[in-house]
């Protein structure tokens, strides 16, 4: 499909369908694990997987760092017709992914216990969390490579294969969770085993892209590896930091919840983590669908095509925000029952918590999409601002101080307030940069 000359609406929705399927199915790993384990072991299993959640955030974010950063530069170089340069960015991204995969592999394999304690595990939850991570330890590099390859496949004109690969792994994970957790009576360890095998299936299917006629990705000798890795890191930092920040926020929430509210509230937060993951995946899909179009047309200086794509993307984020906010406000206990066999105590506290936190989903898709937009226009400072202030600074301060001054219930409003403040800045920056682009001048 011709990203430079094809009909924008057709391209965008084709890429959105593929990216949405890929992003949503990738979230199935955690969702199905949470649902199966919650049904098998109750609120304790759900709480244990809430403790593990930051580990996933770190692993996925590292894959996005090289995948999104490298693929943006890949498409921009192709749009500028810098023949050969795009292959250097692919090669550098692959090398960076290998290094990060080895580091994260060692960290999870040898330092899982101190990490889980840092993320909020205590004596009851730590054994369950470590049991889940047992099989996952052997597959850590696969999760990084899957994120990186999916980004490059979308930018190399094969988004359908990325979706099919993730779909196949996700389907296996659903069936494998049921078989391993219940039929083989492996419990939480079975969920980890099914997730690891699902990641392997996804990886093997993505590799088939290099055997097809659509493949234009090449490994080449490159000069200035350090310089290119730096560019990739700067370009992909915002997307990387979104997932890292989610892990940091999960850790902060876990610790504050245990301090002010206890295990029942932590079990409910485990449900929130999974719903939030789905909403973030919807936002990722909008960013990932529009990013290849933005990047290559930015390189070719085709501003009208960028504005058309932006219009479709903003409408999509508005739809996702309204839909998810409505669902969580109307059916809070329905979500709780999906992810665990709840106790009466959990059902008593759950609706108020979910409804308060769920207001944040109204603006979350817009804020996350904005980082992809700014990256594609080569505005890394704007992406950096949104990701850092949303992900750690404003949200972290509110998580810490709201319950301290306004009571335990105020904790759940930390993210709605954060998303509102960041959205105001995002709208201003989007208008500023889009206007400057339209006038064909730097601001």
C-alpha cells in the first residue's frame, strides 16, 4: 500500500484494523492470565499478578523503545528517499534490542525476588508471583523482539502479518491458560507457561516476513552505531517511557493501597490494571496505525496527508475514550467478575474504586496518541514532556499526596486529574505544531 500517494482514509483504517488487533490481542496475555488465575485462586491470585504487572511494563517498554524509535526513523528516511539509510536504522534497532533483551533476561532471571518486593509483594503474594514468573523467565527476550518486529513490519507494509502473529500467540494463550491452569491443575504457574509459549509462536510467525516478497528490511554494515542508537533512543523514548511509567505507577499504587486500604482494594486495582492495559492498547493502535503515515509523509513534506490522518486519529481516540468510560461507569462489578471470583468485601468496595479511576479513560487515548504524533513530526521534546509529566511527575505526586491530605478514597482520583491537566497541554501543542507544519516553517 502506497503511504505517499494512496487514499489516506483507506490506508488509515486498514492500518488501524491491523494495529488494533495486534495491540489488543497482545494485551490478552495479561488479561487471560488475570482472569484464569483469579478464577482459580481468587483475589490473592489477582493481587499477585498486579504485583507482576510492572515487570511486563518494563519488558514491553524496552521493545517499544527500539521498535518505535527505529521504525519512525526508518520511514522518515524512506520518505526523504535517503537510499540505504533506512536499513541502517533497522540494523541498529536490532542490535539495540539484542543488548536490551540480554540485560532484561538476566535481571528477571536472577533478581526476581527483590524486584517483586519493590513492586509491592509481601509474604503472602511473593510465592505466587515468583511461581508465575518461573516459566516466563525463559521467554523474556521474545517479548522484546515481538514488540520491535511488529513496529518494523507495520512500517514495511505488512501490518497484517504482525496482527496474525500476535493473534496466533494470543489464541494459544487463551487455550493454554485453560488447559494448564485448570485441566493440568498447575494454577498460576500454568498461566506463566502458556504466556511464554504464546510469545514463542508470535515470534516464529513474525520471522516469516523475511521470507516474503513484501520484505524490504535489510541488515547492512553501518557506521556510527552509537549515534544511530542515540537517535533511536531519543525518538522512541516517549513510547518507551509510557510503559515504564505505567510500571512505576503500578508500584506506587500497590504500595499506597496496601498502606491505606489493604488486600481487597489491591485485588480491585489488579482489575483496573488490566482494563487500563486494554484502553492503552486502543490508544497504541491509533498511534501505531497513524505513525507510518505521519513519518513517511513528514519526510516527503506532504502536510495535507498528515492533517487528514490526524483528523481520523483524533476521532478514533474520542470514540475509544467515550466507550471505555461509559463501560466502566455502567458495569463495574461485571469487570470484577471477569477477572476473579470475588468475595463480598471486594464487591462492596469495587464499584466506587472503578468508577473513580475510570474517569481517566476519557482522555487517556488522546494523551497517549499525542506522543506518537509528536514523535512522527520529530518533536521529541514534546513527547518527552507528555510521557514524563503524565507518567511520573504529576501522577506520582498526586498518588503520594492525595490520600495523605484527603483520605484513602482520594487516591483513585489521581489519574483522572493527571489526564485532565496533560490533555490541556496536549491540545495546545498539537494546535501549535500542526499550524507551524501547515505554514511550512519551524516554530
